[in-house]
C-alpha cells in the first residue's frame, strides 16, 4: 500500500467521524511525526514508519476496523493528499499525539509527560512535545 493510500485509510479509521477539521488534525499529527527531526519520531521518515511504529495507532493492528480492512472515501484521499503536499492544520501546531479520552476533560499531559495539552478538536485532545520528549 502506498503512502497516500495508507494515510487515507488511517484518517478514516482514526477520525472518520470527526468532520473535516478533525481528520485534518489527525493527518497533521502523522505528518508532524514524519517530519520530526528529534526524539522518538526523529527515527521515522515515512508515513508507513509512523503508522506501523509499535503501540502508536490501534488502527494499524489487525482488527476488524483497521487500515487493512477499511476503504477510504474521496474526502480521506483529499485530506491525505493535502497533508502529503505540506498542508497542516494550524490549530494543532506541532502536536505529535492525539487521544480520545471519552470524556469532556483532556488530561494536561500525555503520554508520560512528554506531551502537554495543546488543544481539543472534536473528541480528540492534541498534545505538543515538552522538553522531556527530546530525550526519548
């Protein structure tokens, strides 16, 4: 599966119900990881590297709703193309993580205090790296 196909599938799987801004936010986080020059994600250079890194995306595991089984629609391809072409949703800044807390409250730090709450878009909380992230 090529990078466009994989990113489109991940967008639908992780944020398909979050509206266009939610899907752009998730795509932005993936591309922030691809383009990271330091910390854990500094070792990853492709969408595939990021998506299939251990313990990162539930949608990258072999389950009924996963990147292996879900078929993206044109909107997912459009957003993936936008992100691969350099588009980023400014509302998430340099966030490297997103998390659905299944509540109205976002944790202030995630994961392991390597990220600080940046914003919430739809059901997802977005986290930007702290200084401690760069030693991972």
